[in-house]
């Protein structure tokens, strides 16, 4: 049986645990916002450079495969769209995460139910905040961030293979792309 003192301090301990959990996610989303915001200008500069090179190739009448140039253009657009959307989603998620401790405090003050603070941190957050789309927002951000990251590497690799034509540079680009994508592959393998 718990004493009155334990019942009074248990909500405070749970709220501190929730704050630590939320601060961890908020910190991750703040870093994700910065990373996505850095990748957006990189995407735009790659897009401008690729479009300029494609136009130069077409004006010079050099023999090239139009399918590969089209693929390079599509990757340029995909890179911009995915990285811009990832930056927006990371900002929205960070903003929503920062409101969770306030919402938990408000609902805990409205209905002080000691039984409602049992369970893991995510259960407590979901009980008090009723965030139905939180997991969906995280999944959207993760999908667009990974897709944007992959599209930058694929676009760079396509650019090196299509535009430059230097075999040592092509070998280096392919190797560095494999090394850059290795953490994602290991993450998905578990």
C-alpha cells in the first residue's frame, strides 16, 4: 500500500519521466529540422546545376541517352520535394512535441487520477494528450527524410555517371554512395 506522500510524488515523478522522454524526441526533431533545412538548399543548388548541365548538353548536341537525362531531372525534382517536405514535417513534429508537457499538466489538473499514470511513457502521453496522428506524423517525416537523403545520393551518383564520364570519379561516387547508404541498410536489417 502506498502512502499519501508516495501518491503525491508519483505524478511528479511520472511528469519528470514524460518531460525527459519528450525532451529527447524534441531534441531529435530539432536536429532533424536543422539537417532537413541544410539539405533543402543543397537540393536546390544541385537542381540548378543539373538543369544547367542538361541544357548545355542538349545545346551542344552531344550524344546522350535521353532516358538518363530524364532520370536525372526527375531525381532533381524528387530531391527538392522530399527534403522540403521533411524540413516542414520535422518543424511541425518538434512544435507538437514541445506542447506535450503542458497538455499533460492541464489534463492531470482537470482529472487527477493516480491510476491513469501507470504504464510506460508513451501510454501516459497518449492517455493525457490524445494524439492520434503523432505516430503517423513521425512516419511521414521519417519516410520523407530517408527518401530525401537517398535521392541526394542517387542524384549525385547519376550526375557523376551521366555528366562527367570519368571512371575513377564514377568508382569513387559509387563507393561513397554505398558507404553513405550502409547505415540505412543496417538500420532496416535490425
